[in-house]
C-alpha cells in the first residue's frame, strides 16, 4: 500500500462524509424520506468498503475482501429492511 493509495482513500472518505453531511443539512428528509435514507446507507456502505480495503489491507487479499464485502452488503440490506418495516405497516 502506497502513500498515494492512502491519500486517495482519505480524500474519498472526506468526500463521502461531506456528501452525508450535505444530505442531512439539505432538508431532503422531509420530502423524500425513503430516498434520503437509502442514499445515506449507500454512502456509509461505500465508506466501510474503503476502510476495509485500504486501511485494513483487504485490497491485498481479494478472497477475504469479497467475503467481507458480501457480509457488509447483507448487513446493509438487513438494516434497510428493518428501517422499511415500520414504513409499510
């Protein structure tokens, strides 16, 4: 892992965090609650993928990375499902 790779990962995390912040400050929650929730979850998922791949070194172990990303994806789907249940009933 090079310094450049870590720098790109860091900048990506900052950009995704700014996206989450702007989404929460924009007031979009009042009009499009479901879309804003999904967008927030996707931003958090991308941040977790970057941390796993770059900072924990899973980029060097593709099989482990796929496994962790699958588990992370399933966790995000579970959280989305748990969020949606009260909206449907």
